[in-house]
C-alpha cells in the first residue's frame, strides 16, 4: 500500500520534471510573494502541528526541533 | 527578431524580449492589450537600436569605426557625441577612475571564478593602451591612438532605459516601468498615484524559504540601477579579486562591495553612481552618503 | 575621488545626464522602501473537544531583519488546558473511581461512561528563538533554541538547519538536526509501570506527608527523555508557478516515553467485567501502562505549492513509520481562493490514518500474563482523523493582515473490536473524538 503511494508521489514529480527547464531569475516573481512560500502561515502550522502531535501518534516531517510538551 | 512576448498580469501588462544580452521587460499600467503591444514594441525597438549602435561585436556601427580607425579622426553623430561628452565628464568627476578606454583590460583579466590572474608585466603592457587623457575628443571629432579602444557598455544599458522612458512618455499617457536586466526606470506614477513595486533580490537570498531576502521599493518616479555581479570574480590564495578594475593601476579595486543598488532621478545617473561607488571600494558607502541618494550595498 | 576630500558630484552628474538625454530636468525620484524591518505575528487558538479537552493557546511571534541577511525570530506561547481526557480504562456498568499514583486527586466515573480524567488542567509556557544567518556563498544556517515548561513537564532543546542553494537557486538542499531533553515530573512521582492504580475511595490522599516522599518512586526528581532528530530534504522550483519539497526525517526518543496518567483495565476473561484489585485497598484492578523506553521514527514528507492565475493550491503528503509498528498516512490539501481586493478564502481538508502500536490493547485480561508493554491510550490505536475547515484572510492597509479559521476535527477508530469480551461488546470502546478548532490571527509589518 505504501509503495503505491510513494510511487504515485514520485510519478507526479517526474511528470513535472519532463517540463523542467531551469527557471530564470526573472521568472521567479511569483515565488517572492508570501502566499507562495513553502509555509505562508507559520503560526497556523505551528498550532496545527501541536494539535496533531497531541492527538495522534505521528509528528513532524516538515522540519526539526521546535520543542516538546507533555501532551503526548 | 521576435515580437515582444506579452503577458497579462492582474492589473497591468508586461512585454518581454531580449536585448543587450539581458532579459528586458516593460510593465505597462493598462488593461488595453493593443496599447501594451504598441508600447512594448517601442521599447524593444529602442533597446535594439542602441544595442546595435554600441555593440562591440558588430562591424557596422560607429563604435567599430572608432575602434578600427588606427589613429585617424572619426566624425560622430549627435547622439554618440553626447555620449562621449558624458564619458568625458564622468572621467573628470571620478578623477579618472571611470574610463571608457579601460575595456582592453579584459584581454588579461578573465573573470571566470578560476585562479588565473595576470602577471604585473601583462597588466603594464595593457595599461599603456588605456587612458581617456590620451584620447583626442572635440565634438564631433574623435581620434584614438592605435590599439586603443572605447567601450560605452558601462553607460549603454542605463542610457537605453532612459531613452525608452522618454519615448514611452511621448507615446502614451500610461505609466510604464522599463526594466532592462535590472536597470530600471519609470515614466511616472501609476493609476491612483501608486508606484511600481521593485523587489531587489540579494545575491545570497534563499529562495522560497520564509526568509526570502528581498528588499522591496515602491517606485513612483525615478530610476534604479545595480552595479556588481557576485559571480564574476577570481579567487587565488584566498584573495577574492572583484571584477571592478581600476583603470589607473590595471588591478581590481580593493574592498568593493559585492553589489550596489542606487536610486536616482534617471537610470543613467543611478548606474554611474553605482559604478562610482564600486570604484570607491571600501569607501563605497561613504561616497554614496555624500551624494545623498538612496542606496543599498551588499558586502560579505 | 579616492575620498580624501569627499564632495558631492551629484549636481554635476545630473547636469551632464540632462545634456546626454536631451531632455528637461527630470522629476526627482520618489521611492519608498516598502520592505519591513520587524514583522509581528500573533494568533489565538481555541480548541475544544466535545465533553473533553479544551485548549486556549495564544502565540506571538516577532521576526526582525537585522540587515545583511540576518534574521532573528522570537516566539512565545501560552497553552491553557482544561477539561478531561480518556485515561485508557474501558466503560463498565459499575461506578469507577481513580486516583493519582499517591492516592491524590481522585475522580469518579458514572456507570456506562467512557472514563475521562478531569484532572488534566495545566498551563504551559514556551519560548523559542531562531537565528538565521548566511554562512557562506550559498549556505544559510538556522540555529534555534526552545524551552517549554508546565507543571509536570519541562523541555529544552536546540536545533540547527542548514540550506545549500544551487542551480541558480532553483534547488535547495536542506539538512537539519535537533536535540531535546525533557523532564517529566508527575505529581506524586511517575508510577511504577504495571502496578495497580489506587482506586479505593479512601485512597491514601490524606496520608501523604507531601509529594516529595514519593518522587523517589519513579526516579529521582522526575523521569527524563531525550530526543534526537535528523532531516534531509530537497526543495525544487519546478516552474514559475510551482515549487515542491521532499524531506526524509529520522528521529529517536529514549528514556521515559510512558504516559504517567494512563492505565489499562483488567477484565474478567469471560464476562468482561471489572475484577477486584489485588491490593485490598483497591476496589478494582487497573494497571499503569508501560511503553518501551526507545522509539525510532521515520517519515517521508512531500509538499507542493502551485499557483494558478491568482489562486494557490497547497498539497502535502506524509508517510510515517516507527519501530512501535505504527504506520500512518497524512494528506493535507488547502486551496487559496482569491476574492480580489486583497482578501481570500482558503478551504482545508486533512485526512489522517494510522495503524496501532504493537503494544496497543483495549484492556488486559485477568489471568493472562502481562505483556512486555501495553497501553490503552487511544492515540496509539488504529485511528482515522478527518479535519475540514475554512479560513478567511484579508489584508488591511499596507501593514497588516488578519485571518480567521474554523475547523471541525473528528477522530474515530474501531469501536467494537473483535477482542471485546462479554459485556464489553455492548460498549463503544473507541468513541469518536470531535473537536472544533477556531483560530484568529493578526500579522503586522513595521
């Protein structure tokens, strides 16, 4: 089951890769905007991560560190 | 030559093309695609005209005629005469640090990130062929000594930006932002008096992290130019040789910032001030403070 | 111009430029820096489970641009928890009473109710700092320290993440490492695992001379836990509109990983009923849980942001697995729908599914040998979490933005497992947990 998910993910990326040409600096205008940052709402992500860390058995993935608490 | 590539953004149009070995764009504050196309065309035409006129690589322009005259007098057109007057003035104002005859130094200095620096002997030989003071210039006649060359590339791009702005202002009543490879000027404020947002990405900005390091200026009037390119340098014995060469010594300027961006009334002025700042090496900031312009230096 | 005598050449230059351009004196430049030096972010979270835990959590974050690409980020959090949380015991047709490890804080659960521990209340304070600086040509370092404290838990940690740009800054490699050291000091000391939970109404609360006497039970001045994590990732700008990231993380926790407040009911092998405690003081028999003292977890995380004309879609997927046999999938999808005029709506859907830890048990059976590890904490069981929500955001003026989101979360698992015995078949052994999440946040750029 896992393998199917991973393969799917990889396929999506590779499919994009076919159209990969290096993106020129002047084509990166959209990437400078806040809404295209990897994490446009860091506080929201922090709070969500805290909720799900306390309520589920999995955690992390996007970064390291950030502190522990007694909730799990 | 392809027509400019047009793109519609949220509330303005952009025309893109290549000229002077740079990506060029014109932002036009209009929703009218026909007007946008017309204005982009004007910009492209002017950029290419000036590129052809000043290019070192062409054999059919005034620059080539001057550089191959072998000591003969060359009579130049009005526009070239103005540019040479400007070059002369810049030479005076910079005490000789800005010199349009210094281009021949590129024969011994190749900034490719390697450690191949020229020997003092090589540099001395080239120095003999440099010096605006050796040029006979009395408008409209110019005479170079044999083996000397002039290169107006140091002012060409910024000049073409300002010329384009003038033409666009005459052609239509909409605000345009001209951006030729990072040398920028605007014809005037946009609708509702707003300015164009210009983001300056620092040479070491980490893209698309939360920390993307971009200084954003809102430009309602005026121009912006950047001097310096952190990628062009030589590295030998741990010493970094910047690509800004002192025409009096033939060696790179010490302690120059990696990049200087200046805001001024015209692009030509901004460009020259940025270049002068670089030529001032470690004193770049002090120099710019004296000139009372908004600037931004990146070091380190 | 080698500045022995600095002078302004601007006037002369301007005149020369006019002559060059053949135009009149140009308008003076007008340019205002619209970048920011400090950015201030705040949020208030309200999380409330139906009949269970409620959390109110204000957060403030300040980010300062110190010039030269150096940034500092400071964050302060207060987390106020109240309500009740499942303690792991199963429902029964009898009244149940539970106490803390030294008989303090006892609470009673009515018949036919899922036992919830209402002594959950706590207030946590946390602070963290992150320092970002360019280390060399293409490398940026992010160094962080964090601290968190509450009545029974303290955590301190450090982290370092390093990014390397290449390919004209279209590709970024990331490596990160983090350490943390946590101290767990439950009131009354951490209970010995698999010992009986005091349940008598006369449980020794009044007899305590003070909790200090009991701190030695679980270990001198509290238990400890150490966590080490590593992360490796690649971020790639695929096109003008698309950016993607893949991360691999691995971490190990060691030390006290058990939850000192969770227990398992011991039930009769035939009727599924409660059995009397072995200790004569205890009405019924419940044992404190025990988890392994190490845990190694890994995850693969993939994220993609794609911008359409104006709208943006955010998709993430994470696959997680550890040596407790827990495996999970998380899919998170958000769509930012621009309404024009600088405000937007962002619907959000999250789907999470995990398989149980290999020592997860709904209950223990009287007479059977006690397993090496056991926990009935529902958060370690086979479980699905579904979240659906909507965020509304708007920019107000040049400097500020606020947003508000409301979400609904539901967790569910196997309510009637095959292993349910006797009376337990009639109970919902994994009741749904439903919660609403409300958050308001405000961001200001100076």
